[in-house]
């Protein structure tokens, strides 16, 4: 089969499109013919050596949708999605024509999604659900501030907490970046070119602050996010853009009884990822969540796409179709 593969980390020059043997599924696994595999920023970081879980040589790719060709009888011929459990990091992943996947990680393809659309929901929705629902426990009636609301993870978080009955505040770099009406379940927007994050949040909450802030940026935004919190509020951090070192006023932090929560989707088992995918699939099948917008590319374009994502020039949700 054809697959992307890297023998060592540290440079995208180590990533190559190769011919390699088709994986042989072990007990408790299924062989999936990959029909679609999403490309995520963490796939690029994986090759660059920024993910501690990675072992080499390795086929990258953590999200897939495809058809089961070998495995337990009840799964044969079924269209499935899968993500997590070390796929692409500690075991060969989805950027290949075939992948061996633990049966416990298989989830039926959502009925109203294509293979490419289904592959694209994996990491963004697993991250958003795992951090907003399972970790932060967002409840109906709370106010949630979501950074990066127009991005894949931020928009997934906005849809999830909105579905749970929370009020959603989104952020914009400027007024021109505001998405068309009704494309995001956002109740209010903060234009960061016109005000600070904290001032905008306080204005929209009549000075109280937000119950939860979802920090998908980190770096210089970390302390600004803390300043938006209502008493007892929770800040969820999932990224560290720029320097991983941050500083904040510890006195303000404990007097406000703020809580800081960190979330890493790579720590989820494939069974935990499957449970989230099943929950998310119900929202897609009901029509509560719209299908993601994707652009499909052949495996031959993968090396170019990796490089474009590394320098932030890839502006679409890219899905490989091996």
C-alpha cells in the first residue's frame, strides 16, 4: 500500500510517500480501507518532533473514515470513523491506504455525512467535547467565551456548548472577519480590534465576567483570558501559541477563586474517543450540527499540504483521500 511515513522527527524533509506492506490486524483489531483522513496541525507537529508520544518509524494521521475489510464479522463491510488511541503517534495512523484500528475505537459513519466530512469531525469535536463537556462540565445557563470561534476547534466548541444551553460569546480579529449570520451559534461577538478581551467580556456580562473561557491560543492571550472570568470561573487551556511560559497575577487569581484546567486530546484512549464520536454523531444525524466544510486532496498532494500547514498558508480543512 501507499502511505506517508517518517523514519525520524525534526523536519518535514523526513516525511515521504512510500510503498509499504499492508498492516495485518492483531487480535481485537480491524483492517480499515481508508477512504478519507483529515490533516490536522498536530500531524505536522508530530513529524517535527513536538509530540512526546511519537515513536518512529511512523505513519502519521489521527482521524479516519473508511470501510472495514478484515476483522470481526459484525464490522465487515461497515463504514466507520475512528480517532485517537495513539493513531499516528504510537501506532501507525490514517495517512495511508489502510490502517489497523482497535475494534473498540470503531464508530459507525454518521448517516448524513460523507467519508470526507466524517473524517474532518474527529480531532476538532473530540477536543471540544472532551474539554468543554467532560472536563469543564459546561451547564445550561452559563456564559462561555470561546477564542478562535471561527476555527475548527473553536467552532466545534461553540456548537457543543450552545447545544447544552449555554450563552456563547465569540471573538473576532476585526469586524471584517465576522462570519455570515447564522453560520455560528454565537450570541455575541467581541471585536478585538476595537476593545480588549476582558473589557469586551465585562461589557457583555454587565461587569460579572464569564463562567468559562476556552483558550485555544495560549501565550499572550493566557492572562487576558483569566481577566474575563467571573468569580469561580473556569479557564480551559488546550494550546500554547508562542512561548509556553506565561505569567499572571496570582493574587487576583485566588481572590477570584478562578480555576485553570488543561486538556490534551492525546491522553484520551481510543475507547474514550469513540464514546465522544458516538455522542457527536447523534448531533450530526439530527441536523443540530451542520456538516463541516472540507476540501479533498489525493495522497500525492500530502507533502505539499503538510508544508503549507506548517507555515499557516493552508486555509481550508484538508482531507486526504487515499
